[in-house]
C-alpha cells in the first residue's frame, strides 16, 4: 500500500482491523472466531456454566472452549463468576460491552441463517459451472 | 444436527450456526474468518483487483486470499469478473447479498474498533490481577 497516500479509508478511528499490527484485529478474531462467536451468541441468552455452554456450542472441545472463554474474559466481554459453593460452581455471563458486541454479531448470524437458501443455491450454481468439482 | 431433539434453540429458522452440521456454520466462518471478514470489508468500498485487495488486507498471503475469495464466490457473496483484456484483468466485487452481509459485518467491526480503549483497559486489569502473566 502506498504510504504517502491512503486512498480509500479516511475514517478517523485510531484503530483499524485492516492494519496487521492493530490490537483490534485480535479482538475481532476473538469475537468472530469459530468458537468465540458461538460462545458470545450462546451467552446472550443468559449466564451459563461451563458444561452447559459446551453443550450449547455443539462440537467445541473442552480445551478450545476454555481458551475461548479466557480470551473473551481478558478482553472484558465475558465475566467469570466463581460461586463459593461445594463443589465450586462457575458461571459465565456477558459484560455490558460483551452484550453490545453479541447483539451486533447475532444480527449478522441471524441474517446469514435467514439467507442460507440463497447461499446453497449459489454453491450449486458455482459447482455446476465448474463441472461439479 | 440432532434431528430428534434440539433442546435449547427454539427459533423457527431451519438453519442454525449452533448445530455442528448445519451449512450456515461454514458460511458464517467464510464471512467472519480472519481473512473473509477483511475481504468483505475491503470490497464494500468498491471492486478491487486481486493485488489491490491483497495490499488492502494487510498481512494476507496470496494463497490465503485466493482460497478466501474462492469460498466467498462459491457462497454467492463475491462476484469475479474477468475482463477480456491483454493481459487479462480480474475484478472482484460484492454481490447484493455480499453487500448486505458486509454491511452488518462492518457495523460490528466499527463498533469493536470504537471500543478498543475499553478492551485494552480490560486486558490490563486482567493481566494485573493474574500477576502479569
């Protein structure tokens, strides 16, 4: 990219996901990564315990869910609440910021889900013109 | 997708990203994956040639960008237009559906970028309480 001129992007924000080194790119990945997005979406419906969350996010491994929650907690999007019970019980819930982000993410998710018939039709056309690779 | 019982999700949509086998999960990943999201975001500003796109999506390799465009084209979100020039020139642009999806994605991206001060403050607090791991 020409450094002397930035032709298209003239937004004033100090952060840009388009820049490789910008920390916003990492946060966007925590939010939209395979498991991060589903985790935020699941917690949007209410607080959940680890195993409840694991069942809701179909297919996630214990290790990946744990890493995902760790990253979201560190970014201030998920709050981890350890109850002083025996055995200890840990609940996860969205923070206010996590909730705002999850809202926008769910808007995107529901839109995609609602247009999957179009997507699948496009795939058929594409595979057809390529001789069904 | 468990066909016999889907305990928690009672939305009426036939597609759900929460189900492991649902094709909407794959499309969401094409849209929100590390490079897919940035590619859609970059093309939202107008059609671009491969190398222009590669410069805009800072850090992407030729191979990854090519795979990303392939998946987005197959899902009907990106249109690939080969101009009959010599040398041949290939433009990429969003389809109508790709545009609607990019709009929602950019809403999320700009929101995250706008709240990065909060995210970075949360990270500092988190690392502080954990003894700066």
